[in-house]
């Protein structure tokens, strides 16, 4: 089987990158990788050679390489083959449906729904090629999980000509059933009939109320006499339900045994569970075979006893033809956990010989993984024993050994002196052999591609607190941040207290409660409460001292103002904010995340306040200034409004074609409308919104009656056709709705539930009409209109209407161009009216927001209104210091995103919500309402500027369009988690890719990854464990490898006793002689290549 001829993966990539020539090579390579990966999966699923076939596979491409689109390409290719009658034997032709199971959080489920719809439109080779594909979810237009009943109803709608992609959360299989009483009555009727249950037992269960919400013999007579139970089985969705229940009991002996036991007992809860499971099995038994099931984040099923896996294996046993799991980091699991995932093959509908073949393949893989793991541990220990003086010798020795015959290499390596180098080289040779064998057994099950990572910079430990330095391209060890003074003593006392609480045995594992923030320790940490309740008076004493040292959090004082790690994270994010760059901060603990949010907000408020006070004097003066210059009677207003009737003319200026250009007569009509609305030419500050609306109204009414005008309107309003009628209506003059702020696509519904007390909407400034307007002109109406004609032709205000008129008629025709029309007219023309209105509002919010004005325009004289308009135009296309992208480029990328999303209502709705975000710093945690709006808003140039997230944002979320800076504030035990978090911003079409376009190799901007940790605390021990695991995974399964010493050579003697006393460090640390250096030895480049376990099916050009 091959990739469907109706799929073009490059088409969607061209939309991601804006179809720019500069990205042609990148698009070609990404398309080739995704296409080759899809084809490889299909070959392994359906290969003619049984020894190479794998009916279960894991796609393990690193985060951000497009696994979702590859999986969709596999699913659609299989469904297309079924539709065409070209599918391999064994695949169902009746009601074909591919089931996609996502993690249970709404964000991941919604992302799959959006991307599936986008794939259907954007990956069709030509428009409409994939319209045959149905994309459904359990409950239409809802992210609720639904249940097996909902799934079954949807599957019945699949047909061979219109197969289905059914996307559901993994919990759907075990979710509670609706209409539970009815389904339980059906279950009891089936059990009574199947087991010929005596009347007394039936009567007992019919009388018990806990099995049903409504109960009692009068309602359940049909269960006492099954001859009257026929109506229970009437269901328009499931016409053969009674047979399905009977068949489920016949083909599921374990279920039948559970049912018999529960029926003969007296436990209502047990029987209730059995009845619900029976209903689920009955429904699933009626399903056709599923051609393929896709499980996203399959590593979530590593534990064989989690409920979601138990339900999956029980209900879908032998219902699946092929199984594809997606996981960016499956190898950061333990080897037994990876093998556990491969046991999901038992859900496949395969002949016995194929099960035996897969069993044998997994058994061989298990042996290879064990050998490689043990060899990797030995290699790491041996290499760690090397010293600085060995650097050059090691590289030369390795090259010399590898230049001999393979059979002679172990003998030659053993003869090397000193012995520690011989041990290291011998261990490397063994690992190369073991990894080669591992690759042979693992590659049929797993495909994995990795980022090139030439654009990553890691700032570890103390490096995260420094500025003006370069980080490491790989995740290397670096000394932690020193904690001084009272803070150092607090860390020490805390760890001693915890160690004492464990009777001085073991490592102080709970000491980490203090390293993230003081607030977490005091307000939520369990150890803090234990110390207060301890029997040992020393522990209670420790707590009292700590409480006094840390102090209580009040409105006037926050102890975390002095927390070293908190302030490092805050200062680092603040520096990026100053440069107009967004930051993503990950925390483990909610209270720590709240601390980071609050501290960042205070730091940003202070920074902006200093600028504001220096330029304007105080906040009130600045607010008055902003309202003054952005309301509709100021020059800036028209500069930043949407002008949908304009397009590009020769010479790059915007306007209308000569054939439809307005004349003096139209100018008079505009004057008439202005006078009728009470606006006179004598006004110093006329209503510019009214002037724009009057011009558009006159233009549209004129063009509707002219053939050239009709063509022009059809061109510029091709996606907003009803806007023509709105503009022609007199009500357009009132507020230009919906392009103005007034309508805003449902303001109340989209209000930000997380908005803090003092965060307002920047667009409020547009509505202010502070200036007292003059009364009616003493001149006649005719004279008032003539005055308007003269002023518009001669005065600077004429630049507002000049683009609509014949060249030379308006003196100010060479004045400032409206920014949206000048820079983004093509993209705006692709948007429908609602999306266009929202995009225009976001654009204006960005320019009016305090954080933009004070960073971009603070050096302009505040009283020179005209200069502000000029400077705004200049700064719009000029990057802020420290940022390679101008605001124009960032807005353009945002509009490209909206254009790609225009056929995806769910995604657009999320962007509409995000347009109303209020907070500059936003925290997203488990109970945050409508998290998608903040994730999507973070992907735009608007708010939030800094996103602080707990674990809810670390998997499956795209946050890459506007961010290239990640801070891992809290550490974690699994390096997979670090990579998952970083992967949120390291994806196809990311900001770092855009910014690196056109710069010389190695000199472009980087994706900056900060991992701060505190030295000589539990934080350091956790980092070392994390780092040790990352090293082991890289050695055994490929990647960027570097083996580093962990202790400063100059501090070995003094550090070792202290670390041992505090429980910091690992038992397998080979320090050698404490008087010798413990240094850094890089692996030779050739060794890295030979040790990698390469599971890719595609190589870049020249690779």
C-alpha cells in the first residue's frame, strides 16, 4: 500500500511557511520526510514479506516534526484504498472507520479536531479531493468525551464511499453511559434470559434501587416476565440490540463469568459495573473491524493496570486490524515500559501465526534492549573515569583502533595505556555492537526522526542567571546557582529537617519542596505540615526557625522576592520581554507557578512604570495621552484602521484603479454626509471614523451601478461579499460595524475570565470623544459642503480619502498610507468578515497596548501628535532591539495563520477568544477555563506575552509561532518531560525558523532553553539524576551526546564530603583520586555516529 495519490503533504507546508521561495528547501525536506515516513509505515503494516511486517508500530519522531499529519496521512491512505476497492486482504469494506484516541485533556482533543479538518482541506492534492472523508467526534461540536453509545452511533454513519475518521478521547471507552437505567434494564433482561435466572433472584434485583435511578416492580415487570420485555430493545440507532447482548455473553467468557458471580451475589455496585460493561461490549461487538486505530501520546498506556488501557484491551480485543502509536519520547520510558506498549498487539485481529511471529520479535527485542542497556551503563561509567589529560589521546586512540580490521579492534583496544582509556574504548566497541543489534530488532517496530538542533542553546544552572553569554548546543552539565546568606541557611535547615524526620536515613527527597518557591513550601507542601506535627522537638524547632527566616507573605512583602531561582526566572523572562520576545515558563507546582506569575507581573509593571513615569510623569498622564491620540478624532486613528476597499496599485502604493477612482462630485457627496451628521470642516479634529465610513458609503453606492465598479468590489470583497451591502446602508455611518470595536463578534461571550482587576481593553481609547465639537455652522449647507471639499483637497486630513480618488485631486495623496492596506492587504482579502473584523481589532489592540507603546515609542516627544503617526509607521517595519522580526512580520505571520484556519470553525473560534485576552502574563493550570484561548493567543503577537504553565501545557500543544524562549523552572525526573516541554515551541513553521531565514549558518537567533537549578541543594541532586538519565538514553538510543564531569575540579576535595553529608550526588559517580582533576571528555564525532541507534527512514539531502 502507498500514500494516497489524493494527498499532497507539501501543500500544507507551503501554507505554514507562506509559500515563500526562501523556505523552498525547508518545505521540500519536510515534505519528503513526512511522505517517506507515511510510506514506510504503510509498507510495514501491509508488507508482502511477513518477516518484515509489523501490525503494531510506534511513530516516535521528536516533538514538532509533524507526527499528527503523518498519522493522518496513514489513516486517510488506508481509508482511500478501501474506498477505491484497492485495500489489502483483511481490511473491512463495510462501514470503514479509523478511530483516533487522544489524551483526555480538551486542548489535545481540540487540536486533533482542528488538524484533521485542516489536513482535509490543506493536504488535498487539489481542492475537494478529500471531501469524501467524514471527520466526526462522539458528540458533535463538543469536546466532551462522550461514551461507547456515542461512538457506536457515529460509526453507523460510515459508508464505503464516505469512510470516517472518528476522533475521541481515550477515556471514551470507559465513560459513563447516558440513559443508564434503560441500558441496565436491557442488561438485566439479557442476563436473566442467558442464565435462566430464578424468579426470586430476579425479584431481588428488581427491588433494589441502587442499580437504577428509577426502580420498583411496577416499572420492571418486564424483567420478571421476559415475554413482555420486547419494547426494551426498540432503538432506531441499534436495530439488533438483543442479539448483540446475547453475542457479547457468548464470545466474552470472562464477562459472562463476572456477570454470573455478580448476579448470584448481593453487591449492587458490582452488578452495576457488570451491567455497564455488558452494554459496552454489546455495542462494540456490533462494530465492524477497525482498519487502524491511532493512539496519541501512547506512552500514557505504559502501565498495564491503568483503567484506560484495561478498557481498551477489553473492548477492542480482536477488533483492530492495525495499531499506530504516537509518542515523541517513548525511549525515555524504561525498557520494560516500552515492551509493555508492544503488548497492545493482543487487541489486533490476527491469525495465530502472526501473533506467534510478533511474540518472537518482541522477545528478541527484549534481549537486545537488555544487552544494550547494560552495555550503555558500563560505557558511561568507563567514560566518566577519563580525565582532562586524556582528551587528545582518546580521540587519536579511537581513530587508530577503528582503522584496523574489525576482528582486531578489541585486542588493540585492550593494549592501550593507561588502562582507563583501554576500558573506555573497549566499552565503546561493545556498545557499538550492542546498539547495532538493538537497531536491527527495534527498527521494524519504531520510526524516529530527530531535530538537527543546530539552532538550540541550553542555559543550564548558573548560566540561566547570566546575560550576554552563549549557551551550549546540547543539554550539558553546568554548575548550579549559588545560594547565599539566609537563603542558603534556609535550604540547609530544610534538608536537615527532612533527613532528621527520616531518622537520618536516606536522601532528603522532600527537600525539593523549597527549591521552586517559598510559597509552595509554606502553603501546600506536605513536609511543612509534617514538621509542625513532629514528635521530635528538634523538627518543630527547625520549622520555627525556617518560618521566621522565610517570613509570611503579605501585600507589602513576598518572601519570594529574595528566592534565588524565582528571581532568575523572572529576570530572564523580563529581559526577553524588553526585547519584544515572548517567553514560556514551565512549573511543576501550582503555587510556584502562581509565584512566578505574580513576580513577573510586578517586574513588568515596574519596568513599564519606570519608562512611563520618565516620559509622561505618571500613569494618569500616560492613559490620557493614549486616549487622546488613539481616539477617532486623532490622526493615528485612520492610520491603523482596516480599509477593505483598497488594493495595491503600481509603484507599491495602495488605492483604487483609475477606472473606478472617485471624482469631485463624490467629494461633495462625502461633504454632504459629514454635514448631515453634524461634522463641519471648521472642526480642528473631525470624526475620522465618520469620514472613512462616508467615503466607503459613497464609493460603494457609486460602484454598484458601474460595471468596472462591480468588478472592483467583487475583487476586493471576494470573501466579504455582504460587506458591500452593509457599506451601502446608511447605518454604516454610525460605527462601521463590524470593522469597528462596537460589535466585536460577541463581546460578552468572549470576555476573559482570567482578566485581572486593572487590565482593560486597549480599544477603549477609540471610543473616547473628549473634544467639544463646535455647534452648527452659520453658513448655509451648500457652503458647509464646499468647505469640506476645499479642506479635503488642500488639508493634510485629505490623506484619509486620497487613495479612493483620482491622482492629483487630493493634495495629500502622497501622505501616510494606512498600515493594514499598505502591508497586509492580500492576506486581509482572504478572510471572511468576522475573521477580518477580529484580525483588525487584534492589530489595533497591539498598537494601543501599554506594553507596545512604552517599548516601541517611548522616545518620541509626547506632545507631537503628527510625529507619533510618522514614528508609528516607521517602527512598525523596524525590529525592536534584540528582535530580528519587525512587528509587521509578526502580524503577517498571524494573518497567515488565520488564512490557513479559515476553513476550520473550531480553530477560528479559539482565535476569536484569544483576541480578547487581557493579561500580559498568563498562568494556565488545571482549573483554568478555556485554556485554548491563552494557548492560541500566545501564538499571536498579542497577549499573553509570557505564558506560565503547569503540566497541562507540556504535551501536544502548539506554542511555536511567536516564542523561542523556554524556561524549565521546576525540574522533573524524566528527560522526556523536558523535551516534551521544549517541543511546544520547536515545531515546523516556528518563530526561530522564520527568524533564521536568510542569516548565515550559526549566526542566526536560537531557541533558548533555560534550566536553572540551585547548587548544593536537593535541586542539584534532582538535576544530576535528570542529567544522568538523559545521558543514558542518548548513549543507548542516539542523539547529541556529551559526557561531562559534574564537579568543579578546583572544588573536588571540599565538595565531596559536604555533598555526601547532604545526600547530594549519585553512587556511581567515579571521581577517581580526589587530588586528580575530574573533567570533561567529549566523545569523538566518529564515535557518536557509530553509537547512535538510527531509527529514521529518511535522511536530509547530503545526510
